[in-house]
C-alpha cells in the first residue's frame, strides 16, 4: 500500500531547495509537525490557489524547531526536497486532524547544470533597474528554483513553473517572463526619476479547504 504524505496546503508555492520559516498555530498542524519531529518524517506543502488544490506541491522536511510556546504553537524552519503531484486527497486522514494524500513524484530532468547566458543577463538587468542585490549561486542546480521568487512573477506563474519537469524549459519560461516585465520596470524607473526631478516568521492564515 502506498503511504500517505501528510499535507499542509498554503496559498503559496514552495520550491525544492527553498528554506521556509513557519509559525504553526492551528491544532491540526501542531499535531502534524509534532509527528514529523518525533518520527523524522516529511510532509507536503501543496499550493492552494484560487480556492482549490490544483495538484502540485513540494515535499519538505523540518530542519529546525526554533521555539515551542506554552500553548503548543511552534516556530520552525523547513527545506523543500522534491516536487510531487497529488493522486488522491483525503481530509482529514483517518485518526488524524490534518489532511494527506497519495502523491506521485514526477521525474526531474536537470538537463542544464548552469543558467543560460540570456537568463543571467536579464536577471542582472532587472536587479540593476531596481537597484537591489539578490544573491544566487550559478553553480547550484536547478538555477530556476533559486530565482523563481525573485523576478516578480505572479503566484500563478510561480505555480506553472513548479509543474515543468525540465530545467531547460523552466529557464526558458523565466526568460519569456523577464522579456515581458523588463520594459515595464524600465518605464516605471524612468517615471520615478522624472518625479524626483520636479525589503521573520510567517504567520499564515489557516485555509478552509
């Protein structure tokens, strides 16, 4: 029998390799995280978008318990491991307060171990326009997941990127996004220049699903 993966749906997209801090306050998720800590097991964060679970998410592990409060709340750090797609969903799991599901793990194709030169050029151009510094490691693959939250995509676009299994296609997706957004950002910065002349723990709301 395929084991159930505990699920913690959130209105965001988590990527493999990403570190995410969470403040756990709902009883069902206190139970989930306590089990993960005691049994050293993982859980899944499927994206909950537009009042539904479209199906994809990321399996994560708890890497640190920073604080446990007297009422059972917790501050934790997690790290994304791998992408999954929900096959069956059950809420709640039998004998549990939280939901879970049977998941499938799409085959990941890291067919690029370096960022495409055009992608690097466009990313640097965006950060120059915004006058910000964003750290990334070009030698760490997959590069697309490193910068996916850092190029101004909508959460729907971030989700679409999560569903693409090939690194080369994900990088092309980011290139197309940056080609569209850069002229808009450049125009905004020029407007701001003309006007001048005359960046904790997340306390995430529980979702009703």
